[in-house]
C-alpha cells in the first residue's frame, strides 16, 4: 500500500499521509497414508498355533485355498507377500512480503500554517504455515512434513527532497502489532519392518522498517520534529516427529528461524530547524522461538534427533548525515533538545528433546543452536546546534534461553547426547561522526549500553542393560562484543559535503553547561560466569554504577561506555 503527496500543498490545519498494511495469510496441509497391513499375509494355521489375534488387529491371512506352502500339512510357516512401501508428505509454504510506503515526494512543497504535518505507516502482518503427515501399516513407512514462512516486507515513511513547514513535523514508520510468523510441522510413521519420520519447520525472510528525511530536504517547525522507526518481529517454529518399526525406527525434527531485520531512522544531508526538540529514534525488537521434539522405537535399532536453530542478523540505526544542518538558521532556546537514539532488544528461546528406545541398539541426540549478529548504532553528524542538551544513545539487550534433553534406552547398546551452542556477535556504538560541528547550551552526552544474558541447560541420559551405554552433554556460549561511545577523528576516505575538495576532519564538540546537570554513566563493567540454583550456566553483562548529582548511585546488569563533553 502507498500513500503519497506528489504536488505542492498548503493547509491551515493538519496534513496527514498515512499508509497501513494488515495482512494475514495461512497455509495448512495434511497428508496421510494407510497401507492396511497389506504386505503382511500370515498362514491362518500358524497364526492360530502362535495365538496371534489377527482378527482383532485386522491383519489379513492367507486363504486356505491358496495355502500351498504346507501342501495340506500343519507344518507350514508364515507366507509373506512382496514388501510394500508407504509414504505421506505434507508441504505448506507461506509468503508474506508486503510493501508499505507513506511519503512526501521529491520536489514538492507542503505547508501547514497552523497545524501539524505527519507522514506515517502502520503495519501488522501475520503468516502461519502448518504441515501434518502420517504414514502407517506397510512393510516400511515414511512420513515427511515441511512447513515454511518467507515473511517480512518493507515499511517506509519518508520525506523526500521537499520543503515542509508546520507547527510540528512527524515521520514515523511503525509496527502497529508485532509482525508474527509461525510454523508447525508434525509427522509420524509406523511400519511393520521400519518407520522413518522427518519434520522441518522454518521461518525465513527479511524485514525492513525505515523513517527517512532525504538529502536536500528543508524542514521547518515552530515545535518539534520527530523521525521514528519502530520494528517488532516475532517468530515461532515447532517440529515434531515420531517413528516406530519392528526392525528399525528413525525420527528427526528440525525447527528454526533465519531472518534479517533492519530498523532505521535517519536525517540525511538536509536542513532541519525546530523551535523545540529534534528526535531521531530507531527501536527494534526481535523475538525468536524454536522447539523440536523427536522419538523412535524398534525391536532392532533406532535413531532419533532433534535440532533447533535460530539465526538473526539485525541492524538498528539512528543517524544524521555528515552534511546535515540542524538548527542552523533559527534562534536557540532551552527547549531545543536533540536526541539521536538507537535501541534494540532481542530474545531467543530454543528447546530440543528426544526420547528413543530399541532392543539392540539406539542412538539419539538433541541440539539447540543460535547465532545473533547485531549492530545498534547511534550517529550524530553534520552541523548541529541546540539551545538545550544533545544526547546520542545506543542501547542494546540480548537474552538467550536454551534447553536440550535426550533420553535413550536399549537392551544392548545405547548412545545419547545433547548440546546447546550459542554465539553472540554484538556491536553497540554511539558517536559523533567525523567532520561534525556540534554545540549545545547545556550538555552533550554520548552513551553506549549493551546487556547480554545466556542461560543454557543440556541434559542427556543413556541406559543399557547389555553391552554398554554412553551419554554426553555440552553447553557452549561464545560472545564477542564491541561497545563504544566516542567522538570520531578525521576520516580521509570520505568527502566533506561542506568542502567538496577536502575530506572529513575530526569532530568538534562544545557544551557550555549553562543548564541544570544531567545524569551520566561511569562506563564501568564486569563479566561474570557461574552456576545458578537450577543448574544453569550463565554468562551475563554485569553491574555498573551511575553517579547522579540528583539522586543515589544504583546498579543494573548492563555494559556501559560513555564519553561526555561539557
């Protein structure tokens, strides 16, 4: 959906450009196959001698008039027909990739003499894919269920290369409710000889939320100017598989999410003048959950495995361009605060479980893994003046919870294992960009915070009454972080937009401190690892102290890096 002003416009009241998208899509598939035990034909006399309840089970017997194996004797054995194979497959695929745009087009002039101008989007998208398959009663049976969502889309609110004036100006791209994508895949297989069951539930795609003021735009407001992007992404995937057979059973379940998520609020190389605050804020939220459960049973041998995998590449960025001009032509006042803030919160939950058993041999494993690659960036560039305070903040949190459990049983040989492996690669930066010239009547605060917590539980049990049993559990957390707050030096690789023949010099920051004091973090942090009462291992970002002239020192579990210029 698109809402656009593409011509000059003047109004005495409010001017609103709104584009909204509310899309819901479902894909549900069910498949079943029943062989009716058609591959098992047993001699009626032999069945009677063995006491097999064929009639109760519905298993057909060889008619007496074709019972030629024993030539009328009572010494015959079972007569088996040719083996048969049964297969059931269910595949459900859902695609939800809408495009939503609200904008004031390039080359236009839009003015409200007494009201507000707003350019906003509102997005609420949902996708559900469900697959269910079962296959039974052949010599060998296989069931396959695959459910997938390709979700996300683009959400853009934009003022192009235009001239806009009003009492207040708002550019906002938002998710009215979380963009939600769910997949479920269940399968079962039961064969007289062997059963094979596999299920895969996967969410994948790319999600983009952007609020922009383009290069060469001119914005003037007697009140505030806000540029806000709010992204909210939630995924859940569940996979289950069970298999049974007299000779062999194999069950496997895989569930996961692979997503890219971009949330960005920006003012390009534009002229922006406000009587009150200028706010550039990007806020991203991601919640990923995956569960996989598998089981198998056989008199001979069994294999069972469950895997959950969550992979996220997220960027949340708020910035003003190196050629931006903020409050360069208006009169300063104490209400002119400038805030550039990027904030991102990520939650990842994974659970994998296996139960399997066999008389001869059994092997089973469950694995939960995740990789989170995330950048949270707040960047102030250009020529910036404020009659109040200037704040540049990058704030990020990550919370990972992982549970894996495996139970294996065998009369002879059993091997069972479980593991949780998780990697965080996190960059959180707040800085004044190269070439910037920043001045505030009050204070300038540049803050970068990151807090990470990882809880992993891995349990396995392997039991055997015969040859032997082996079990192993593994929990691994690998964290790489860069958390920085700074004022950038010269950058010879980029051209200075105010001096095209030169490159960007070191940033200049001046804060006169003429307004009341503000709170600032110290930047102290520690890193801890330890066992919790519930036997989890934990790596978490630690405590920091905050010296506040207006209140007491307090503690919170985050990492803080700060550069203050006053």
